[in-house]
């Protein structure tokens, strides 16, 4: 199967600024791969290097086993859907879609059939003669998709393609995009800063920060098993706690405030000052003074009824504020949710994770110290 | 009057007043000059009735006087050459400068704009010396005049085209490259079609500048056959001119206005209002 991308030690600096800092990633063929991260994390620069718009400072971009880092964009069999679509305003829909077919050895009839086929796929048949300005945002987005897919690229790059659309259309197109990807089996490399979008669409996510990959894996792996504070904080809602880690008969013991907790998840070999995290849905809310391990008392500061659940903010003894969700399963609550009521919190060992510290942002000195291989000239 | 000017609720009326006075001041003399182009008599100061005799009359009119005919023809020839050379050259320069990143780029950009602020007389004198001393084989006359006009209109073309290039952005080129278009096709299938409004506008501005130019064209003229309308106006204004002089000035003015209006309309059709306004502002 074609369409595998491997990035090896990929680095890009703009003068003093290191935008992408030694990224190693494997994007398996046929998968929906998402690069997720806050703005300025290097995800778009990485995508632009794969497309060929930026030349890497160092490192390799392996497309199905051959290094394309120095191949100009028009000779790479990857295609891009741009954030602003970049539809040619002087051409109609058919002209836009057929633009790249000129460079493939096809007969007129084959080209015509391909254009028709791809417009059917994105449900834009009958719009051939429209100019881009006469289309809605969602339609323009689909033309951009068709224009790239008609060339049957090995990899399709998508740079926040849903960013310019309103929330409702965004949801619809997320589903549609995912369906098209599954249908044609082309590798999609998708860039977004929207964690929800990444979670719902991707087979695999690489979470980026400060030009580096913080963690890569399936949405579930990353959500359930964040390794660093940044990942825990960026993806979903997390409670982060200061803790002192020590070994206690082979298990990791965390001292949080006045109490000790057993933690079975994450970097359980860590010792000393660490951050511990737990998802709101993993915290058990109980009546005050329920006996047992891994428990701490707290005072309800705020409770919000969300329909399917209550979101409860609890101030614990150490002074930290924890969010817990109590699912609305129809059973009566065994504790009061009024502001100021005392409750017990159960942080089960299999929900409590020890996190590795997040990498600091690369400074200019760091970049200078690292040996930077110069890119070979073309 | 004073009370009317105060108007505490709206915009200050004295600003309005200044504007009106200025518009009258700048338009009325031109309007009077145009009016006397239609004078039935020989006077350029006393109205003697309406007539087209100075445009189309049997003798001494713009249409039949060989001197006027020659000047008009030479003016148009120079304008056509100027447009034909300055426009493609300016587009090429703009494209090159847009991509020139790195050392020297800033300096070159500034140098490109110098002709816009250089006093024309300085440029005229410099070019005169150039053609007399350095390139005597070119000498003075039509080629020198054309080269001189291209030299200073080029900057305007570059400014207009670069403005459009900046507003287009690099994305369309990237999209074309992404879809497999080699650099040549990126330019001819995408960038140039998108530049059409700017190219038309800059060609019109170059045409108008060429027709209006006096200093450079005068300095580089050879003999009587290289006299343009503006030179003719200057030379005969102090002699004993007839309203035919007003008539030919009116013709030149109309050609300029028509060209610029056309350019503005074409540009507005294709480009955003703000760019069109910027081009309109260049119509000095």
C-alpha cells in the first residue's frame, strides 16, 4: 500500500526561530493522521515541508521510502487542501478541478470522466460552470478537496480545512471528510488546533508543542494515556495536582497535600516533585468521610447541571480545585451538591497518572548547540 | 456666516468650505481654457460665440494644421511605445522584486521608487547628458524620448503591479505548484491571469503619464518633428496663439481622462475597491 510518510529529524529554522525542531514521525499508509497543537507549535510548517513549500533546514522526508525533502512541490505526488482553499478565481469549478490533470498523461475523455467522477464524490455535480465566488464556504472547501483528490495523490495534506466554516457545517464536513478518506483509502495528513476535531476524525494523532512532537498515538491512547503535562492539559479536561512521588513497596506513592495516594498509571518510576493528573470522569464523588485508600475530603465550590451529568468543582484540603463529573444515571445522589457541602473524593489508582515534565520551549542557544546539518544543495 | 461655520453638531463646516474653494480654484481655470477652445473668434479671452472651427475648421484647426497634427501624432506614437515597453518590463520587475528576499532586496525596492520622487528636471538633465555623451549613437529624438519616458513610468507600473501581487499573496502560486504546475505554468496559468487588472491599470497610467509629460520629453527632443502636444503648448503659449491651442489641450486632456477612466473601471471590475482607489490616487 502506498502513501507512507516518515519524517526523520526534520528541522526548520527561520533565522533565529526554530519552527520545527527535530520531528520524527511515521504516518502509516491509508490512515487519517492528525497533527494537533496550539498555534505556533510547528504543525503547519511541518505540513508545508511535506508539501514542498518550505525546504527543511535539516532532516529527511521519506515518501514511500525515498527522500523527497529536496524535490520541488510540483514533482511530489502529494496534494494540499489549503486553509483558505486557494481556488483559482479566474477559473470555474471544472477548470479548477482539471487544473492539475494537465500534468498527467490522460486523454481528453479520461480527464472529463475523472472530473465528473470526483465532482460526484464531493456531491458537486452540476456546479461545473460556477466560479468560486459563487459558491458557499462548504462548497468551496469541497472543490478544493476535489481538485486535490482528482490527481490521486499518495498523500493528501489538509491545512485546517474546516477552520473558516461555521460550527454546524464544520461538524457535517468532519463526518464527510472522514467518510471520503475511509472510502478512497488515501493517507490524510490533517492539521488542526481543534482537539475535538482531532479526536473524532483521526486514526492517529501527533500532538505538537514548541516545534516538537509531545506524544503520538491513537486518539484513545493519547486521551487515556497522556505522558506529559502539556498533553494532559491540551487534550480534554484534566485535573493537575502537585505531588511528591516515592516508592512504596514496588508501587508509586504520591503525596498530595497531607495524604498519600497510590498511582498505577504513567511514569510510575518517577521520584520527587511531579505532576499527577486525573480526568474529571475518573474521580469518584462520595459522602464525606467514606473510608478507604486514595481518598481526600473537599468542599463543593460550584456544581453545574449539564443534563447528562453534573460538573462539580471541589476545593480540596491542599487548596487546589478539582473538577469531577458525576454522570446522571438516575440514582439519587448520596451526597449534597450545594455550595459549601463537604464531600469525599476517590482518586482510584488506575485513574491517577504520573506525568513527565513538559519540554521547555527551545531557546536560541539550544538551537545553536545542536549540530545542524546543512541541507544538500539541489 | 460665522454661525453657519460653527455647526456644533456635524463635521466642522469650515473644512467643507476649504474643500469647495479648492475644487473651484483647480477646476475653473481648466474649464475656462476648455470653453475658449470652442470660441468662434480668434481671441482666447473674449467670448465670441460657440464653434468647432478650432477643432475641425478648414485652416488653423487641430485637424488641419500640420504642426498640430504632427504634435498629436508624435505624442500618441511615444505613448504607445512607452506603454508597450514599460508595461511588460514593469510586470517582470515587479515579479522579480516580489520574490527577491534576502540581502539587497530592501535597497533595490527603495531604488525602484526613486523615480517617483526625483524631480523630473533632474532626471531630464541627467538623461540629456547620458544621450549626448555616453550614448551619442542614440542621440536625441524619438528613441531617446521613448527611453526617457519608460524610465520614469516604469516605477508606476512596478508599484501598481506589486500592490496587486501583495494582495494576491503566494497561495495561488503554491496551489498551482502543488497541483503539478512547473514554474512557467505557475506564472502563465495563474499569476498573470490574476494580474490582468493591474496590468491594464498600469498600462493606462503609463499612457497618461506619457501624454502629459513635458520636462523629460522636451529635454530629449531632437528637432521639430519630435515635438509633442505638451511641448507645443509650452512653446506657443507665449507667442500669439489661437484658440486652436486650447482645442489641442482639450484633446490631450480628453485622451488622458478617457484612458484613466477606462483603467479605473476595468480595475474596479476585477479588483477590490481599495486597490482601485490606490490606483486612482496615482492618476496625478
